[in-house]
């Protein structure tokens, strides 16, 4: 029997969206500390949201090429369990905060994902996202055939996932976890509770298929 696919809802900016994600059964919630993002939350706002998160739901802080002092300041303010690095950070940078972390890979032809994973041997997982200009996948999928059969770290699949396609992704790729943001939104930074519930239901249905 395969382990169930874990679910992260990223880009949480509002209490009602946080509660909708928790109520639907999300395993992790993502808070974006990248100021250019339309889903950006400042550390004080994130701290208030983090206080609403019950036990055993992971609070994830997303950073992009942030000054280490800014990361430490955020960690001193908001109770985060896991760090997610989406920029050009190397493994030494990621390790320095003494927190579990995952590292994003912007997938495109020519990127050796096996070597990428090996270079982040201390990461809890490698998050695969679409390569676009700037940082973040901009809600776009990428060519899943570029993913090798075996990665050296657990795979977190991201990039254009929606309630309509996440089931196919799970059946084909068997990721450890899936990460969604724009695919469950009404507008950037504003989640849709019905879409969140549909996304979680689609993941559970796909897990049932892979266990059959």
C-alpha cells in the first residue's frame, strides 16, 4: 500500500482561507515572505495566522533569495515549522537556519534533477515547479516526462495543479506531496473554499486508485 499523498495549500493570506484549508484536511499551509508576490504576508500578519494552526499541521515559510537576517527576523516573529526556498540558494544557505527545509527546482529541459537532489542532501524534499521568468511557477504546469523515475529526495509536485489534473499527476508520478496555490483561488491571494475541498477530494480519490 502506498503512503497517502500529503497536501500543502500555499499562499495563505487570510484567516478564512486558513480555516478552509484545515477543515478540508490540508497537511501543510504555506506563507509567502517574498515581497514582489501578490500573496506576500509580512511576518506580523503571518504570526497571527500561525497562531490559528492546530497541532500536526505544518506551517511553511516560503523565501526567495532572502537576506539571511530577514529570514531570522521572520523566524523570530512567526512560528514556522519548515522553510521552503524558491530562489538560487545553495545547500549551505538553506542549512544555516537550523530548520527543516525543502528546496524548489524550476524544471526545464537540461536540468539534471537527480544531481539537483543530491546537491541538497539535507533537504526534506525537492519541490518541482514550472520554469518561468521570475520566481514561482505562475500557475503553469511543466512537462512531467522530465521527472526521472527515482529522485534522491522525496518529491513535492507543484506547478499548475488544480482539482482537475492533480489526480492524474498522482496516479502517474506518485509524489510524496502536492503543493497548490493558484489552482484553488478566486483571485491571487484569495482562496476558494470549494476549490480547496475539491482538490483534497481529488487527491484522496487518486490515492484510493493507486492503492487498489
